[in-house]
């Protein structure tokens, strides 16, 4: 039985259901994903430079040359002889000068001052780049839905990093300390790597449309992802231990390998009292832990690479392959660093490769959560 037509309906008129617009998932929530990602990559590059300059500042014993924390006025360096003399006088009052650098000339002081000033100035630049970028996208309402809090988190972590930086410096301004406290240095460097990790993860997400991210969740490799998470955690611990090594110049002690002064375990590794101090202040113990944990992380990376080779996703396999190559380079450079008593250039290379390894590990973990599908032929 045919359906009764309306008397107002045109003869031959055909009604069709409205078509579903493509990209409905992204509509209204995409924002300026590409521009924000470019801004985050700039921030990441600046943070990497900051880590490098910070390492050079530590290795040149420059970190205590500025004895006050002035986030705003400190941006202006000494501009005349009287101001330079005032800054030098403040430095002469701290233990590092009195116990280690007594007799240093003003010209020598200026060298270490400029290293620390540059380090702090770069921190201000990073803060400014974050604030300008965040406000620009916020005012223009270009931040994707759900991303405002994430971008604010980066700013909050940056501010916390500045406070921790001063907390670190303050530890070397009194008592008999010749350098900053190693555990505070580890906290400072660890937070820098946390910030890099967040920026990297956010950049990886923004590189793909929201709908693709949602679809990729269904392909996640849970077991491989769990192993990758364990590896990232173990790698982060190794980074912290490396900071302890740098904090007490332990890399310039025990310059043989694989033994340490001909011993498997340094005989003086437990000499300090109370015992807990050895794990932070004893060069033999700290370097032994750094070596041993490094072997464990390397072994975990190899095992992870073997497991990842079975992944059906070509890009995931390649990501874990890069991790394997970088950690091998990291181990080799670490051994060379020990054998050469940690010269400036090789120590910084070791740290820089560590940053590359950290980002590569974060990306490999990301791909276990949000795999990128490839063709059957590639698989």
C-alpha cells in the first residue's frame, strides 16, 4: 500500500537524510593544534638548551656565583665597576670562595658569573615564551577543548622549577658546602626532565587529529605499554642518580672500567656516617649505583626491544629500535666519560644524549597507547 502524499509536495520531490559532516569529532574542539604544537616544540628546544647550559654551569662551578634570588631585577647584570665589586664581595662571603676559590680575581669571577646569569636569564626567557604563547592562544580562543589545564600545568611546573633552582643554590651559601646539595641538584634536573616529558607527550598528541587519537586507543598494546612504562620509570631513576654523580663530581673518581680502582665494589663505599650519607655524598657508592643501575636499564631496554619487535605496527617497532640505539650510545659515552675523568665536552654529550633517549622512550611509550596503523605490506 503506497504512502499518502502531502498535497503540498512537489511531484518527483525526493527527500534525503542529511549527510553526516566529516570530522564531527574534531568540530569545535580542534583549536590551533598545529600552532600550539609548534609553540610547544619551541619551548622544548629552549628547555633542552637550559639543561645543557645548566650542566655547563655545574661543571664550571659557576652555580653559586650569584648569591641572591631576584626574579625581576636580577635580569639586569652589573653595568659598572661598583656593581661588579658589590657582587664579587657577596661571593667572597660564601664557603665556596673561602674554602676553594680564595684569591680568585675579579676577571675570573666574571667568567663564572656570566655562566650563572645566562642560565637564569634563559629561565626567564622560557617563562616569557610560555606566558606570551598561552595568553595569545587563550585570548584568541584557539586552545582545543580540554587542553587549557594541560598548558597551564607547564607554566606551573616552570614556576616551580625556578623556586627549586633557588632552593638548590641556597644549599651552597652557608656552612661548609663547596657545591650545592646533590639531592637538590637531582630534584632540579629531574623536574626539567619531567617538563620535557610532558611537552613531548602533548606534542605527540597534537600532531594527530582528535578522531585519530580516539580510534588509536582501540589498538593499544597493553602488555608492551606496561613494560615501556617500567622502562621509562627506570630510566628516570637513572637520570636522578646521574645528577647525584654530577653533584659530587663522582664521575672524576674511579676512572677505570669495568672495575672501580681494581675492585668490583669500592672498599670505601660505606665510610661516611651516618650510613645514609654514602648514598648521596660518597663518590664510590654513588658511581657504583649509577653503573649498576645503568646495566639494569640497558638490559631492560634490550628485552623491551625484543618484545617490541613482535608489534604489528611498523612505527612502534622503529620507535623501540631508536631507543635501543640511543641507550647503547649512552652506555658507550658513559664509559668513555669515566675513562677520561669526565672532561667538559664528553660530560655534556652524555647529558644531551640522555635527553634524546628520554624523548625517544616517551615516544615509544606513546605509540603503545596510540599506535599508528600501517599497511598490511608494512606490517
